[in-house]
């Protein structure tokens, strides 16, 4: 008989895995996809679930809805103002 003890995962790890599994399952249910598919996508994208005591996800959802509601959201390149005389703070002396 082996004297090696059977591996027992730390309780914190077990708890975290279960909390993440519940969260992933609920989101997957709303999206209509398999939880394992969502979990794999999260793993591959490097996304990590963390506790949200300040309910930041609710604020994030609100910000995303506001952004989606804007008629036209576009990014544009603006000229580098460091080349402009209008932003030159130097004072010229005669």
C-alpha cells in the first residue's frame, strides 16, 4: 500500500470553481449556448471572473446600453497638437 496521501484541493479553490461554474452556466443559459463553450471562450480570451461586491457589472451594463443607444459612435484620428502653434506655451522674448 502506498503511503502517499490522496490530493485534496484547497477549499478556497473548490469554492471559486463552483462560483465561476454557476456564473458561467447562468450567462450561457441567457445566451443560449453550452456552458462549456462559454467557459472555453473565456479561458482562451484570458477573461477572469472575480467577485463583484460593488456590482460593477450592473454599472458596466448601463454604460454599454448608453453606448449602444448613441446614434453614431466612431473613433477618429485627431492631429497631434504638439505640432500646432496654438498649443505652444512658450513665451517669446525679443
